[in-house]
C-alpha cells in the first residue's frame, strides 16, 4: 500500500511539474509575443524614424543655407540694378553730358575739337543717343580721358575709338564714338499701365 501511494504521489508531482513547466512556457511565449517582440519592433521603427528625421533636418538646414545665399545674391543684384537705374536719365540731357565731358578733358589735358550729336534710337527698354568727339592730346592724357569718361555718373559706352599717329609729334588726333542711354522703361510698369488703359477703355 505504501509503495502504491508513493508511486501515485510521484506521478502526481511529475504531472504538476509538467503542468507548471507548460504554464511557464506559455507565459514566456505570451510575454515574447505580446511585450518583447512589439517593443523590439517599436524600437527599430523609432530608430528608423529618428534617422529619417535627422536626414530631413540636415536637408532642411542645407536648403536654408542655399535659400539664404540666393536671397543675399538677389539683394546684391537688386542693389546693383538700382544703381544702374540712377545712372540713366529720363531724357537725353546731352548738354549736361557735354559739360561733364568738357570738364574731364580740361582736367586731363585733352582738347576737344568737335562734339557732334548723332542719331537717336528708341528701343523697347530704353533709348540711345550717339555722340562723336574729335579730340587731340598726348597718349597718356587720352588714355586717362577715356577711362574717366566710362566712370562718369551717367552710363555711356565707347562704341568706336580711332587714334591717329603723326610722326614726329606727341599730340595725337583721336575720334571717339559714344552711346548715351536714357529713358529707361520698366516693362512690368508699362504692361500694368497698358492693362489699366485697356480696362478704362
């Protein structure tokens, strides 16, 4: 009897231990599936998202720097355009330019023999006036004179320059053709004015 009872008791303990082990295994599987695995997956997703946000931030900073550089360049170009506009009068004002040229010539030792008004041409964006100068002076004086002409407040370009050499002389005849710009027109303003006129009519 005792022997049978012991055997039964051992079997019962074995069954209990097996059941406990099964419950523990089920609990571990449940923890892995319900807690550990989602946490690992979430951590991996968070790491990927963090990397994406870091790259996005780097890109945003790069775009910000590029936009700032473009903005600074645009500001500089706008300032240069404003300066150019200020150097172009609304009318030909040839007499004012002639007075400025005569003053420069006197300061540089160049004698103006003739000052002739040429043809005026009207373009879409501005008008041009051709001016011809006939001068005489030594080589250094003429070079300084031409250099200063291009530095006058009013914008003008040298379209033709002819220097004649005379053997045995230090004074050289020179002919200079200049283009004066005036009446600069803003196309956007012109179009706005035209549209307003059409709307009124």
